[in-house]
C-alpha cells in the first residue's frame, strides 16, 4: 500500500519531515522579509535626506561586487532563455535543501534507532510529502494578493519565478515517488488487479498523478502563450483533481494544502469584489496604422485602482454574448499600461499665455516653447483612465485585433489590477536610461512620463540630469503609434525649471531609404539596423563616470539579457520586466 488511510503523524515519519520543511521555509522567508523591510526603510531615509543614486543598503546592494555577480544573466538551452545567477543559486539551494530533508541528513526527529542505509521506500514517501509541500508553496506564491507580497515587498510578477521553481520541484519529487511505487507494484500490475476495490489508495494516487500531469502539460510555453484558456482550465482542473484524489489517497495532504487553498480563495474573493465593485468601461478602441497593434482606452472606478509607472493589469475581453462572457471569465491576460490619463497625467499650464495646453505637440511646435516654465498639476481624484497597446502574438490577441477592426463596439472589458512594483525611484539617479525593443516600449512610456512629471513638479527631489531613450523597432509605422505620447512627455520635460537633457536613439530593423521619413523627436538619432548595445552602454558610462545610472529594460529575452549584463557589469541599477505568461 502507498499509505495507510489513517492520519497518524507519530507513525508516518515523512509527515513530520514535511512539517519541518515548511516551518524551515517560513523561518527563512521571515528573515528575508526582515532584510527587505530594512532595505526599504534605508532607501526611504536616503530619499528624505536627498541622497543621490546609490541609496541601496550595503547588505542588499546590487552594485557591490558580489551583487553584480549574482545579477549576471545566462541562457541555458532547454531550461531558461534568461536567468540570472541568484536565481540559479536559489534553485541549487532548493535542490540541496529538499535532498537534505528527503534523506533526513541533519538530525533525526525521532527517538527510533537510525539505519545506516537510507530506506528507499521511506525516502519515496518523504519525496511525496515534500512534493505536496512544494506544490502548496507554489499555490501560495501564485496568489496576486497575499501576505507574501506585503512582507517581502515583492510584487506579484517578481515572485512568479519562485512559483514555477517550487512547482517544478514538487512535480519532480512526486514523479520520483510514483516511479518508486510502480517498481514495487509490478506484480499487481501484471496480474491485472490494480483497479480492484481493495486497491483504492492506489487508484486515488493514480488520479492525483493525472491531475499533476494536466498542470504540467498545460503550463508549457506554447500552450501558455497561444491557448491561455487551456493553460488556465488545466490548472484549475488539475489542482482540484490533485487535492480531491490526494486527500483520499492520504489524509495528511490536507494538512499541507489547506493553508494554500485558504489563501487562494481569499485572493479570489478579493479579486471578485474589486472587479464587481469597480466596473470597467471601454472609452475607445483603435487600430493604428499597423497590422497587429490594438489600442484600448478604458476607465475603471473604485478605491484600488491607483496605477504606478510600469505596472500591468489582467484583462478579460468578450463580445457581449453569454457564451463569450462565460468562456472569457476564465481567460485573463496580462498587459502593461502604456498610458494613464487621469490619476497620473498632467495638466500643463503656460504662464506666458495663461492658457492650458492640450492635445498633441509636434516636434516643430516645441522649439518655440522650450525654456518656458510650466506647472504640472496632478489629478488624484476620479476614476482610473488608462490605455493598453496589445500586439497580436497569440490566438487571443489576433482574434481581438480582428474584432477591433470590424466590430469594436461589441467589445466588453474587465480589469483586474493594477499589479507590479510600486518603487522605481528613477528620479534618485543622475542618469536614467531606457532600453526597449518593439512593444516593450509600453512600460517605459509611463515611467518616462512619470519621471519628467517629477522634474516639472518637484525639482528639488529629482536628481536626474540626463535621460537616454533607446528604442529598437521594426518600422517607422510602429514608432509613429507612440510618438504623440513621447512628444507630450518631451514638452513636459522642457517646461521644467531645470529640464533634463534628453537623448533619443531610434533603431529601425527594416531598411528603408533615409529620405522616406522625418526625424520624429528632438535630439533623436534615427539609425537603420540593430544597435550595438555594449558600445552604447560603454559610451554612456564613460560620459558619466561619477554619476549614478539606472536602466529600465523591456523586450525579447536575448535583448534584455545583453542589456542587463552590460549595465550590471558597470554597477548600474537595472530594472527589467520579470513577468511572463
């Protein structure tokens, strides 16, 4: 038998091992959260003291020598296209940590005499229990609103890699347990009596394994990116089957899974209440002069809709029919906010003319306005009004683009969020650089606007003197979609008392005759071809040897890895998009 259907912790040594593992993980998490809270307090104290740039504490600073090594990124074929050294170290420690508890190396938690050789059978039982414990931790890490986010100061997208690693570790341990048990059950399988009633615990264990297999297959990148509904439903079905069959298989499963299920349902209730009490309304749907880009402008009421630069939302879209509403109730996709109009947008007043400047400014209009002082007044009241730009990469986004082109009035929208980091503090650095590729410009648009707004609002709190904006895109048609927004930010920057120096570089990977387009931005170099990122970073670093430099990076994994390693080697603060689905 796999387990006796009797919850007896004193008899099942593996259960106590699993409880010890969970308690040890919680202890490590509390210590780490304490360090993170200290880091946040240290940063805030430096900000209040008008410190420049390097306001990370010496304990957790990524600009130190060991910090640079830990943040160096690698590409590992068949494993990860972009993973840093600290993540690899975490995975290695996780493997060693689990092996220690499986073999019960540190200390015997029982008074019974230890055997010199580890019993494979009991080791496989501990594999199963530790696998359930890791899956329980993975479920908790996947909740969007949990105590983990509050204590560790990490956002939902930043803890998602931990969710995958603990889930993978749990699946691996349970797979070891299954293969070990199958080896011992070969006589039963040969006689054809496996599915007899007296083997109920074997049948429930087999069903629990089927649930985990559904989760594993549904989480593959191809399915996750092209068939998100399958990814979501396979997770829900697999978890329910695993919990139900696992509880029948061994009562101890509920001890490890119950806390995670509780946190998950609390998270679902919070999200449902916020979605129901904060209705979303589509203001405009536009298909710019680009074959695979859709822009949706929406408004969302409620008390929990304040957006910070670089954040993202989960979006559910349907065409208004009952079937579409039901199907898309389970179909939520993450998109970065490309612009925030109400709570994080500016009203620019020209003091010379005593008129409010609205609308889109062209490059030719800026020359006459440079040097004039503007006052930027934030609007903190009213609903959230924002936009998302969606590129047609998967089946859902292509269907959305088709419907937006033909019947945009039928689109209905629900929003969950915003989520993401709320502490960028780019203004504390003397030099800020933005590296984007393709649609990866969307988070940088809001962060760039927020930075220049702060330059105009509170120049004493802003230390930024130079801003570099490097964008790689396929064609000038795609660039023109975001030019009005960039021009508005440039206008706000030039209206500050001490305006930062702006440097734009636009790289076009589609080669066209240079005379076919005009310079879209002031102080902008339009270059055909792909950028030599190492040379760009080196040149900026040499021009600002004694300055603190921060970089925001978003784009394909190879692009982000090259920029991260180049900037990290020179001690820059690097922020790159961490979430992926």
